[in-house]
């Protein structure tokens, strides 16, 4: 065990270290069925999701009920993005969803 000063220095270095790379994707609906950004496990952190053009509904594979209006944004701290599904809130209004995050 080191002295308090060396432990403090180590903790500061860990706190200031950056890891992960940028994850960015966009998706525009081509049908009214639920879709997702990834079909296999993909863990992300500091996720920002923006809806453009038309409202979308978000949720899991069983149902999408969380509404986000056009030009709306929401964030999630940590998620396996393959578990997040979304679809058009109104049939035929093919919305676009953008995502910006950090790969975990």
C-alpha cells in the first residue's frame, strides 16, 4: 500500500484517463416494424439519441411505448444497444433516429 499522495496521484490518473471510441449511427425507417441499431450485443455508455423528421416509440423487443417527438433527444448512461428497439409512432411516417455514444 502506498502513501496517501501516491494513491491520490493514481486515482487522479485513472479519473483523467479516457477510454472507448466514438459510436455514431443513423437509421431511417423503411417500414412500421420495430428496428434496432445493432442485432448483436454492443455495450455503449454516454448515449445520446435524437429523433428527426417524425416521432418514434422506444422500448424493448416486447413493446415500444416510450414516445420521442421529432427533434426530441434523450440520453442513457450505459446500455447494450442491441436491446433498444424503436419504431414509427405513426404508421407511414418514416422517422430518422441518430445516435452518438462511446463504445464501452
